[in-house]
């Protein structure tokens, strides 16, 4: 008899129920979505978790839940329900924390969805079953899991840098990487059998994360080909202006953290809004 993962099924049911409530209750939705200002200023840390159970549309919800259900049974069967939950929630939290780091100076940035957690489950499956083929809805053929992993990471890195769509690429990349790393930590021997795939996927992602931390300016792009947002300024003037903007933003955010949004002057609020729009 085919194994049915009870934990995965319960996650799907719970997510559908909470998402449905969010569709019909705007107050509930706003109170639980991922929101930088809510997390960093008002210290509403629960949003990091609760946002993973909300979705923006039925299509968004159905796609995520079908993807989750497709991979949950096999992972739960091999690793057990507790480890399955560990991978899921570690990927959800890890993906959102990476998104929080990327957008820490964008107070009005918000996001919802289980995509980071689902990405973690998919990449856990890639670590566990290196020979699988990944299939897509309405596409008559699949691709090898290693190729899917490489293309996924490349597209996520491109998406974060270009910032041209409404997709949470940060959560996808962070969740996928965490999902694979947690799985390898639970089953270290998997690395010996699948090290080529793991390295092809993990190394570019880790290098990118390192560069984001040490050289944040790599995120400043404004076209599909990744050209820096320099506004035709010489490097030294561009860097000086960027540093000044950064210091001003840090000062304003510190003031918000200490005294709240109401403490800002009209000019400071205008600067905050202008700067947020410019670097989004």
C-alpha cells in the first residue's frame, strides 16, 4: 500500500484553512503577513512564521500546496514526521529571515506564502533522491533534479538582483538552501552519494549570500542584465552618495525603533518614502 504522509497532509489542510480566512478577512491578513516594519519596528516576530500560511490568491495557494503534497509523502516516509516538520519550518523561517535581511531598510516591504518552506521540501527531496526527475504542471517532460536545482538557484539570484517581479526570490533561495542543508545534517551520508549535485547548487548560493553580506551594492541593479544603479556617476561619487543615504536611513530607522513612527518629522517621512522607492 502506498504511504500517505499524515503530517504533510495536515500541513496542506491547515495552510488552506488559514489562507482562506486571510482571503476573506483583511484585518487577519494584515496582522499576520510578513512585514519589515512590523517585525523590526513593532517586534512582531510571529509574522516570520504566520506569513507562511497566507497566500495572495487561490492560484498561489494551489500551486504551493500541490508542490508540497507531491514531495511530502516520500520525505516523511524516509525521515519521519518530526524531521519533515523540522525541514519545513526551518526552511520557512530561514527563507523569511534572508528576505528580512535583504529588505531590512525597506520598511513597507511585505510578503506572504509558503514558497520558501515548499522550496526547502523540494530541495530536501533532491538531496535524498538525487536520481529523481522534476516535473512541472502542463509540461509533458521533466528535467533532472540537479539541473532543476542549478537553474532554480540561478533564477533566484537573478530575481533578487533584478527585482523586476513580485516573487519572493529571497525566500525561495534561503528556504531551498536551508532545506537541503538540514536534510544533509540529518543524513550526512547523503553528501557522499550526491556531492556533485549538492556543490553545484549550494556553492553559488553561498557565494551570493556572502557577497550580499559583504558587498550590499551588488543588489543595486536596474535592468534585466544587472547593470549597477549608478545614475552615470563616477564610482567614488556614487559610493559616497550611497553611503550617505544608508547612514540617513539607519538614523531614521533607529529613531523609529526607539520612539515609533510618530516621532518622525514630515521631512524624515518624505525621505523614508523616497529612499524606499528608490532602492526597492
